[in-house]
C-alpha cells in the first residue's frame, strides 16, 4: 500500500472521527436541554402548588369574612375594618394552619403506658405491625395520672403522632383496621387527629 493511500485512509478516518465527535456533542447538548426543561417543569409545578395553597387559604379567608359579615349585618352591629383584619383574618389563618397540621397527625388510643417508656420506639413497633416504618414524632396527650397501684387500672393517655406528610397518614389509617387481628395490639385504636368541633360531631354521630 502506497504512502498516499495510507494518508487518504487516515484522513477519511479523522474526518469520520470528527463527525462522530460532533454528533456526540449534539447529543450531549440535547441531554442538557432536556435536563433544563425538567428543572423548569419542576419549578413550575412547585410554583403551581404554592399558588394553589395561597388561593385556597385566600378563598377560606374570603368565605369566613363573608359569613362573619352576614352575622354582623343580621345582628345590626357595626365592626371596624381593623378588627376584621386583626381578629377575624388572624383566626381564619390560624385555623387553616392548624387544619394542615392535623392532616399530618394521627391519634392512638389504648397503647399501654409505662413509667420509663420509649414512646417513639413503642409507636414504631405498632406501625411495623401494619407494615409501615415512617419517621415520627410522638407524645402523650393529657395530664399523667398521679395514682399509684396496678398499671392496668390506670387510665391510659392517648398518643398524638406527627408525620412529615399526609400521605403516610392515609396509609396508616387505611391499615389500622388490621390491628383487630393482632395478638399484641387488638385493643389499640388509631384515628385521625380531629378538631374540637369534629370530635363533638363524631360523638353525636356515634350516639345516633
């Protein structure tokens, strides 16, 4: 093979290599463009969620203000705008925030209470019975009984459990009925964390 032919083949090889490199660069650029699009999409979704939450709270405030205004009108009273701003709106927003917190909580009733208990471990073992292993914060609700004697006769305080999101709450509540078949937790009951008004309505409903 002559030197000229070798040079020609080498030139053709180099040309193909340059073409391949250009194609790789184009592919990498497309990948980068797609990544940028995905990031932008995520930012748009987050912004949409934030706007939805803000709109929802705003609509709640508006609804509560309208209800309050109707009551004031019917009673013939007059209320200044500053009172509405500082009292009514503050109360509505506080209720909305509290409702959001309750959506990430459950209440546990009937879980045995010990003197030096490790409550989070005890609650985690309960959830393991349901096949769940979430990160939790847990605390007893109510004043601890000061009576001495048999622990079985002492009133057991309920436990409030807080999760990082509402999804795990739904999962726990959907599986809670299986505790009735458990050897260790068949007397334990898990319920949503209800407001005072919701508890009153539930109590009335149970009586009917």
